């Protein structure tokens, strides 16, 4: 919490701001959709990497959290989060295996992991042996490739999945508990996302039943990315989709322009902006600010290159200036951003402050030690970025 409320305009810049109204509304929306569908919610925390925000999500009804990496799980556990799934399959050997053993030794922590290789399971079993208990695991399933989405980590559904399940079930300190998918569609219209959500859910439910017939105890069946989870919940609520036990959306709690394009959030629900100061107006066509790619990362949303309006004067954009559609965020250097005047009659002055909605909030937050929760023009909370630099 902020010790004393101050105007956020008094902050030094660049500073990452989080609208508390939008953050709280996004958390509530996600939780209420899951509750109405009768499905567990385990949000991915990769976008905010903040234990305080994770606790807000758990208080609103989440059963626990997903992390992307072992390092993020270490940081979240150290901050007191008690139920964590490491969602990305990773390397369990060497120094990382020792870290995993240490994390498993935390008796207050309920920890599970996703796998997509037997070699990963071998390492997990070794860690389980070291702590004297079986480690719950889920197999990550690549539903994207067979359904026309972007192929990611995971085992193809069908024979390859059954073969892997049979092999890891023979390991003495691994307990196969579920299957997990993270669907990423290649077409982002509401109709396409709705279809993709339904097909993914149906494929995962059918896969779980197939594995149960093969003798596996599949308790958890997880789907639900930010662009699709609303449709998943809707279909479950309507009784059109059954067999899903958990959803795992993440980015839409904060939102950004990139996920807006993919259907994960609307512009009105984006909670993050970057506050930056104009440090030079020495050129008539542009102003320079104190926020460069060390603030924003360097995501120009390359996937949108064919979209109308992607370029202005040959430049892509690294964000959108709040309330100023006449300004174009056209170029970044290390510590400097360059804001171009689309209307020469509307310029910026030395010392002006502007807020910029980022293309990629995950990148922005990950390169800051703290972010500022603001409401009605004041800093209400200062959030530590808990897993900043922890196993990115």
C-alpha cells in the first residue's frame, strides 16, 4: 500500500500505472464467469508477476495460480502463495533440479507441474524421491495444431499422448492427475474464437475420457486462454460443453493492445499505461520522451503488419497515447521514445506528461521493479513486481 496518497502526476517517470478500477473490474469479471460456469479458476500470473495482485485474484475466488517458469514459482511461493502450477514444461536437471527440490520441501505449498516429455518426468520423479512423495503432474496437450491454431508446447492428442502417459505412470514418484491445454487461435473474430473455444473444450473432454478408458486417473482438465475463456464459460453455463474442470486465462486481467487485437480484452478494459515525460521538442515533427525500449520492450505487434493502419509514414507503433489520437508512438531507442505529430497543428511542450497504452503489458511490467495502482488521480497502492527477473 502507498504510505500516503499522492497525485500520480508527481511520480518520477517513466512509471507503469495500473488503473485500480479496471483491475478490480477485470478480476471480478473473470471470477464471476468461472463461478457461473461451475469451473475452477487458476489464473496465469505471467502478465503482472505480482503476489499482491495474485492474492486479490485468490480472494475473488481463484483456486491458485499458474506460473510460466520455476523461477516465478519460487518467487510466488516465497511471497506466500500456497497453490501453484508451473504451466510451462521445463528442464528438470542440474541446478534447476536442485531448486525444484528445495521448492518441494516447502510443506505449506501445493505444487504441481505440466510436462510434455518423459525426460522432464524423469527429473520430477528424482525430485519426488528426494522429498519422499509423489509429485502431481499434468500432460500439456497441443490442441492448437490439429484445430488450426498456433502450435505450441505440448503432446499431440491421441496415441502419442497415451504412450507418454503410460511411460510416466511407471515412474515411482510421479502421479499423473490431468491434462492441460492453452489454445491460441489464428483468427481473432468473435465467431472464430467462439468456435475455437468450443472445439478445444470438446477435444480435451474427449481426450480425458479416452485416457480414463485406458486406465488413467484424469481428475483435472484445463483449457481457457484470455481470448477464449469467456466463450468456454458461456458454453459450460449453457450445458453445451462438459468435462472441463479448470480454466487458466491470464493476460486479460491487465490487458494491452496486442491482446486487444487477439480478442483477449477490449480497449476499455486495459488497466496498464506508461506515464512518461517530454524531455525534448527540438525537432518540429516530433517530441522525445523518457520512455524507450528499456521501458516498453520492443514489441511492434508484428503479427498485425498487414492490418489497415499498422504503419503511419512508414513507422509501426509501440503504443497508443491516451486521449491523443493525433500522436503516433513511432520509434524507440534505449531510454527515449519518439512521438510524432500526425497533425502539425497539435504538438507537445517540453515537460508535458502523457500516458501510453502499451502493445505488450507482459514485457512492460517484467522490466520494472514496481508498478503503481492509481484511482481518481492518486496513487493508491505500490505493487512490487514479485518475480521480476526470476526465471524469465
